[in-house]
């Protein structure tokens, strides 16, 4: 934990005039003013030493304290970002997700292929609580969306935001995606590293072909588990919107043999998702991989604490008003 932080520390500058006002108040001899009435002897107005007499000189302190706490509250104090370290046994996994236009196919009515792929990834992440997971998305080019992390919520939010506009380049660059995913694990010290590839297309873009990328993964000791998304045969695609919405059919271009070859070259396995889900109990091979001790840092965001100080300030302020009006009433 990084301790107390202030989101708006500029407000703390008000403490200077507040301190000056308090000093001036004391210097003026607030509690030793001359009487407004002339008397022949102080014995005439001598007050008994009751608790009210003892506490009355301290009454203005409540107002100064309320001002102090209000200034502190305005500066927005709180706990900064902190983390707790958790040591688990896991493996490193980079997910390579196809977001090309062919993933708009709606052979999983009412969902399209991308929605099904995201659902598959979400379920997979949920079953890997101790692994570090990263995300690469690709179409005509490949981009890193999330590096290896143990933050499930963060990668889940990033995954939710992935759509067909995430990558502007058209096409399917499977080789580029594999190479990028592998490069992000070169510094990993995990004993087992894998790439989970989800695609429905044939490689037709990029300067690196899938076979070359698969061999590179194999040399680095990275296994590729590939999942083919989609059914064989004519695939329905939506056209138009609203009342002009229609459906057209295109022949499926998926090449399962090429995707299977990628997995086999690296010692991984190939799976086919032809329904809106996939039987994850069939992927027990991943659980058999050798695991490493991984120290995961669970981060917590900034937590405001100004409300407590504001309540204290208001309590002190109104306490001073009530005491001055009811308990310490005096003649002008």
C-alpha cells in the first residue's frame, strides 16, 4: 500500500490562511479582553470555576477544527492504489482472437461467431483462476489488447469491448497473430506457455505465414491450442438494418486442416466449436501442463476518505453553534 494520497492537494494551501487566522485570534487576546463595563474591583464580577467557565475559552476551537477538517476533505484524501501479493501455481496463456468480417457469420443463431468466441474465452478465463492471461486480436493485422495479467476483471472488461472495429485492416493474418502472441511470452519464466487461437478463416494477410509462426512457437517451447469457430456449409450473414434487414448466405471458407496443423506442430491440440459452447472438460490437457509458481499482484483502486472528514467537520461546526446558543449563552 502506498499510504494516504490527496486527489486535489491544492486545497491544502488554505491551511496557511486558516493557521494565520487562528494565530491572530490568539494573539489578539481573545480570552483576555477588557470588560465593556467599568467596575471598581474584579471581585465584583469574579466567576465561580464551574465546568462551563473552564470549557468556554475552548469553544472557538471547535470552529477552527471544523474549518481544518473541511479543508482536508476538499483535498480528497484517501488510500492510493495498493496491491496484495498472491502466490499461485499456473501457466501463461496468450489468447489470439479473430475479429475479421467472416466472424459476422450467424450460424450460431441468434449470436454471430465473434459473440460465441468471446463467450468461449470468457468461460475459459473463468476456469483458469491461477493462470496469467493476455489477449491479442487480429484481422488483416494483429494488435496486443492486454499483456499477461492475473487481473480477471481487467481482461474481462477489455474482452467485452472487442468488436469488429477493433482492427481496421481487412483480412485474416493468423501468422501475424501467432508471432505477436509468442513475442509477448518470450520473457516469461513460466514452465508452460500456450497460445489459444480462435479463428474461423484462412490466412490471407500478413508477412508471416501460420506454419512459420507455428515453428517459431515450437522453438520457444510454446504450444498452440486452436479452436475453429463455425459450422461447415453455407453461412448466414445479415445485410441492411431495420426494415431493410435481410440475410445472405456465403460458403464457409474455414480450413480446419491448416489450423489443426498449427496445433500439431507445437504439441498442442485442435478443437472445433460448432455449437454456441464448447465442452471444456475435453481440454484437460492444459491442466496437465507443468505449472510454475506465479506471484500475482491484485490491485485496488483509489478509495476516497473525504466523506468521513466532512461528517466530522459538520459535527464540530453544528456542535459549536448548539453549545454557543444553548449552553454558553451570554449577555452582549
